[in-house]
């Protein structure tokens, strides 16, 4: 699916999302776990999908100090255990769990409003 691009190019935006991939700024394509913020992209995050999430993955999100984390869990919404997400709660960082396409759309909206948002994207395993 193509996503609407309305940006001056100064920040990262999702321009496409499909079966097992996302595209950022019309130039970068990812099919592995990634964190996307307005000003940077952190590759090779969260390998192993939701079941592979560990404390180090969540700690990395906490260290970024976003206002909200959008956790995209692949082709369908899958919820990590509350214990896995506890560090976000303790750091008072809001989060939403959604499928990959919804996370991309929501990120674009919030980033466009100037919100400090992180899209933490997980992909379906083999």
C-alpha cells in the first residue's frame, strides 16, 4: 500500500508498506526489525518478532525517550506480555500495539504533528 507523503524531507516518513516490508522516504526499504524516529533510523532491532522481544530491545526504546512508541507487530496485531513492556510504563512512555500498516500510518500522522514518536517495527518470522 502506498502511503501519502507530505513532508519537506526534513524528517523520516513511511512512503509504502507491503507484505513484509516498509519503505521510508521513497528510498529506503526494510524487511527486518527497525526503529524509526523523525531524525534517525535504527536498523536490526527486535529480530525474532514479538516472541523474540527481550529487555534489551525495550531498554533501547526507553533510552530514546520518545513521547510514544508505536509497536508494529507484523501482518497482524500481537500483544507482548505486560512484563515485556513494563520498562516503558515505568519510564512513563506511552505505547500502542498495532499491526505494521497501522503503525506506519499512525507514525506519519503523529510525526507530521511534530510529536516525539518512535515506530518500533517487527516483522513476521519465516
